[in-house]
C-alpha cells in the first residue's frame, strides 16, 4: 500500500509521517511530486497556515489535478487541519479564495467572542460513529490549532462537532474522503486510534 503525505509547504509533516508509520502504514512518502501522488493508493493531506497561500502553493506545484483525480477514483483520502478546510469551495483568510471544491460550503473565521486561535484539547461529539471513529467515545478529547472553521452546506457530510462557545464542525466524511480539523498526530492514544481506523478502512477498500 503506497501512502503519500502531500507536501505543499504548509507545516511540519514529519509528525504525521511518524504517526502513520507507528500505526503500521509502510511505504509512507512525504512528497510534492504530482506523479508520486497520482501513483499512490492512499493520500494524507495535512497542513497549517493560511488558506490563500496554501491554494497558491498547490497550483504552483501542479498538485490540484492529482488531488482531485485521486478522490474521483475513490481511493482513500484523509485531510488534517488546513487539509480539511481546503476541500471546501472557498475560504476568506486574507481575502476570498476558491478552494478545491470537493465539498460544498465555506471556511470562515471563528467568532470574535472566542479566543483566537483555538489551541489545545477539546471534545469531539460524534455524528458518525463508524469508520474513523470506531472505538472512540462521544466526548473524547483531541488537540486543535486553528482560527477558521468549515461550514458545510450539506449536513450529511458532518462526522463530528466541537463546542467552543459555538458548535463548529470538527470532522467530515463523504464517500472515500475523511477529514478532521484537529491533529490526530498530536492527540496521543485517541489520535493514534483514529489513524489505526483509517488504516483498517484503507485495507478494506484497496
């Protein structure tokens, strides 16, 4: 099983790579090469930073078509943090910017009444208890670092929410695409369980 961690210059990817290897993925490659990404069985799409800069980097590195093609072929895909947000139609960080448009909706700033950025441990309330959340309890804690949150247009893609004075969407799932706002690679045993579940899902569909 060839696993590619997509490197588009947004964040330290080594911790994601190490966590994937820890739960048993082999042949994990951190790459910005479109051909390597296109030839992978599994894509993990992490990231930290600004939405607009991320989309600029994806276009500059000619990665957009490789990402879209992978998803359209029904191969397993996991987005993390900014890698969740970029799946949506548009974001507003540093101005309105088109995203990948895989999921309907937009990415907006957390409300001014809360401390921004949202950093630290917070609870995840499950809408979908199967798949990545198998064996994870409603209200388990995961580690977050973000200032923006996704607002899906379709309720059925929501896999979990989190309470930060408002309820925001902290995970989504549509067919072969899973994505989370929190960092499983920084979330200790619960994060590793989620990555183990993703590995089981990959093994079942590939």
